[in-house]
C-alpha cells in the first residue's frame, strides 16, 4: 500500500477563509462539501512546492505569507493519506475560476459550524482557529464516517450524534 501525499491550505482575509465548494469534478469523494484548496504532490515536490502550485492552479493567487500548521493522517481500510495543512495570510493576484468548484470567502466560524464539511475537518479547523501551534492529527474513517481521532498521540472524544 502506498500512501497519498497532499496539501490543503486555508487562505485567510478579514476573519474569513477562502473556501472551495467542490461541485465540478466527477467521482469526487468530497462532492458538494466545502474545504480549503490543495491537492496531490507531483514527483519531486516538497510540501511547500505543492501548496504553492495547488493554490496558484486552483485560485490564481500567489501565496506570500503562509505557515505549515499540522500534519493530518487520514485512514479508511487500506487507504492512507498524509496531508500537510497550511494557513496563509498573505497573497498576490486575483481569484480566478476554479475547475473543481466555486471559491467563496466565508466567515471562519461559519465554515466550521454551518457548512457541509468532513467531520474531521471540523476538528482541525477548530484547532487552527484556536491558534494551536503545530499539531499531528489522525482521523480514521469507515465508509465516510469518522470513527476516531487522535491529536498529538492522544485519543479525542468525538461528539457522536
């Protein structure tokens, strides 16, 4: 089994995140969900190379101030993904058209509480909004349902509905 390597970036401006409403790709496991921008590593890329390229490709923006906030490990059965999570507060350029969905500036609190997002995303967005320094988060899903989460090696209590 080979793990996937990805980046995800939450671009911030005036108390808002630039969110991607994923509506345009066929067979997208995140179809109709909201998230930051990012994607898969290309051969030879560092995490910084990947996040800069993906943000430019998906938004048209060039990041000028950004920080690695954490590493998120996703698992579901035999599938594993290591995601390098970034936030950015500086950028140049103007937002273009994204071929994966619609880009919308959304209040940070709304992105966590009201938008349809992956359950695990609620955890790392909360950690970022609380200003938690660098963290390692493991999120284990089964059939798209979050089963457990581990933050910096310690199990987290999940709010089961």
